[in-house]
C-alpha cells in the first residue's frame, strides 16, 4: 500500500474516517461490518476493514470477505453490453424488439390491474439506450407505487432469488404494460436484467459465461460471480436487515445462503457477489479509460459516452425521476449508460466533482469513480435497505476531507 502523503491524502484524516465508521456504525451494532478501499493514481491509498462478517458465529470481516453487491452488478452488465456495441453487433438506437420480437407491441399503462390492463401505444419503440439509462418504461415490483409494480410482484419479475429464469422473465414482461412511453421519464427498473438477457442472446453464449470470459478473467476478478465459488463459502458475509431501533436482524445466513448454489435467475441487475479488491479492479479499469493490467476492455471514447448524462434534454433526476427508490441522490445528478453522473457538483450538497460517476447496492454497498481527482472508492457492508443510514454521503465527506492535495 502506498504512503497516503505521496498521493495527496492526510493519514490523520483517513484515521478519522476509520474511527467514524467504527464509533457510529460498528460498535453500536448498526452495521455488522465495513470495508473501505481508496485508490488514487492507480495505487491503493487506504483500506479499512472492521466488524464481523457473521455476527452469530463471531467471524471477523477480512480483506477477502465476499459480499452481495446487488445493484453494483448493473455497471458491469452495462459495460458488457457496450462491448457488443463496439463490435457492431447492436446499436444504442436499435429497437429492443429487434432482438425480443415478442415485445414489438408493448403498450403503455392507462388503467386497470393484473388481468385487465388498459393500454395505449407508446410514442416510440423502446430503444437499447432506454435500457441503459432506465428510461424504458419498465419498473421494479418493490417500488410499491403503481398497479404495474403490483403486477411485477405477482409475476415474480426481477426479484433476486426468484425461481423465474431470465428467459421466463422476458416472456412475462411481454404481457405487462410499460409505466410510461420510452424516453419520457426515468424509473429504476429491471432494465439491466433485460440487458443481461440481450448480452447472452446477441453474443450467442450464456450471459454469465460472457462476463467470465470478457470481464472477470481479463481483470483478474477471481471472486466475482453469480454464486459463491467453490472454496469461497467460508468467506461469505451474512446479510442483515436494519431494525427500527438501530439493530440488526439476520436476512441471509452465510452458511445456508442461496448464493452458495447456482441461481435460477441470472440477474444482470443485481445478482453478483464480489470482494472489495475485485470491484476496485473494475473501478480502476473505468478510471483508466477502459484499461487495466495491460488489457483494454473498452475504448476511451465508449467510456466517455457511457459517463455522459443521457437523460433527455440534459435534465437531472429531480426533473425526470418517477422512482420511489433508487441507489442515487437526485439534485445535480444525471444518468449515463449504467451509472449516475454528477452534472452540477454544488447542487448535490456533498463533496464531489463534475463528471464523477457511481452507483450502489441494496445492502448499502457503494462505489464512485472521480476522474477529476484520479480517485476511486469502494465501500462494502451487508445491511438492507441502502436507505437505512446516510453512509454514502458521510463517506464522500470523510474521503474528500482527507484529500489535501487535489489534482491540478
């Protein structure tokens, strides 16, 4: 690990970050464990590992602990799809029904409930870009906002741990209406699960095999996959629900977790497990404009395209979002092709940089990549829901307060 001073960080201020996490979250039992990994100029600046990966068994969190990363799967799936765009096999303005013909006549919700929906034609067909930026008109059942959400829950569409396979999910969605006409609004959704399906179909191989061959193996992400690999089981963290009184209830026992077996539903939107070190390799590839370890995964111009704001008319999420839940704050933040993107840093009211891009996972995990500061940060824990505590805002404040030599 590099000397923090040589990379512009104050060691004393980094120590304050560690104390803050320990005193506010670990010692009172609000979080079972926490891991923070900070890199700058291609070198690890700081690592904090604390708490227990399994509270009942008294097992400590360690540097190689395996975590459920949930929606931090989405950027990986988005990169996979853009690899196929680079190869000319699909284009961002292609209609989705080019590869999913049964979606050619999707309607937009007007009224009704499951089995009796009234719909109207969309203003235009859903395009691939809509899936990448969540303007597709699709939704998540857990939004608990509309009759369409309820139909998703009833059909078991897009739920992690669902017994509904990916192919069957695509078929089920053909019978459900869209929330809105594609491109009209932003709504956090199963769009990235659909992208995973499309990657497999367009590439002519199982989606999980594509990720392994084209991303995980080249980047050396040996601990990342849709199930805990053989020999990893003892390193898997338990997952917990935050309680109203600030405690923890076991949500998924590491010893009997479904992640120990192959899943029925291969979720490009939220199905991966990983480690902080593995995910940092992915972040470093993004920060290095598509290159890591001598391997160019994706071209710099493609990554520039992905990390620009793609919301219609340059709007931010406060202006376009209909979502009751997402892994992003809103003010000053747009959305690219797989990432939230900071457009106007002062409006976010947290330290950050214009052009920074990021996302998080349901169990309170998070990452961000800041090209202006040549900085990337990965945070791991296992507490549902991600809205339980303001840890992401706090992390940004603490990390940037320790950065005393910003990039010129």
